[in-house]
């Protein structure tokens, strides 16, 4: 059951007009750097419907697929490191840096370790569209669109957006913010594992598939609520 933090009357547009555009970026290099790294940018936009809906981009997501295949790259973590330190640090606890492949702890945590790793790296949504439960709905949709053939999906375990003055966050505010993020991830299917694995979603589990379907039902409920509000 979807839980709205704002009145459905405040929703700036029809959720049925939401579209997710997927764009794949891949570096060309004679050195083979980043051969095993696919960067996906997902643009979230609202289609214009006659003159009743203001169209345009309302957010974006960035995901990476690190391929566990010697034809692309025998050391996917090196591809992540060549991209930037944040991505490298995010997957550092998953890969065996000495021997290549996945750490044993990761192998034990997932149903199958024969696939790639998908990283949900960044999510941005315009403030006007926040508070309607769209975050987990859209993140789940992007994950399941790109996760075919992946052993797991990982993501950041703490807040990634900060106020201009980071010191303005008290310890309690920091704790509450991270609790909210954990609850959001868990509603999609992520489960928190002991360090250094962090949050993992195993797409081969029944629980993860059930939560995918639950988020789809949330979207249906949101559409129904918006329609009902239009006819009040």
C-alpha cells in the first residue's frame, strides 16, 4: 500500500504521462580501460498531453553494469576505479582485488554469483514530484529493466545529498535520514549485509520479485488516486 507524504492534489502532473528514457554510454579505448563498464543514464520525464500537462525532464538516475566476463575485463573493479573513486569505493567490498572475481562473502550472500553486478549509483527527482512515493517505484522499474543476467544490485548505504552546510546536520538528523534511505531500499528489495558488502538486491529471489510487483501495484494506486482527485 502506497503511503503519500503530500496530498494527491499537489501532484504537478498525471503519473500516466511519466516516461523513462535509457541511454547507454561506453568508452572507446585502445587500452581496454572500462571495457567491462556500462554506464546507464535514465532520464525521467513527463510527456506533454495537449495543453494540460507541462512536459519536461523531472529527474534522472545513473546506474552502472560491471561485467564479470574476461571478454570485456577480467577485473571489473579496475574499470570502476578508472571511472571515479566513489564508484570504486562502492564496489570495493564486493570484488576480490587479489584474485579477481567476487569475494567469497558475496558469493555466499547471493543465489548465483555467475552474473554481472548492477550498481544504482545516483537518483535525482525534482522536489515538486517528491512525497508521492515515486522514488522507490521508479528505482525499482529501472533496476528490473537493467538487471537481467546480474547476480545482484548494490547501492549506496547512506545519504548522498547534503545541505550546503554539512555540519548543520545533527547526529539525530543524520540517523533519521539514513533510516529513511534504508527503509526505501528495503521496500525495493535491498537487504543490508555486514560490512563490506552493504546493501544488496538479489534479483533471483522470490522476495525481490514480490517487492517489484508490490511497487507496480503502488503505481497503479497512485494513478487511481490521481484520477479520483481530478473528478472530485
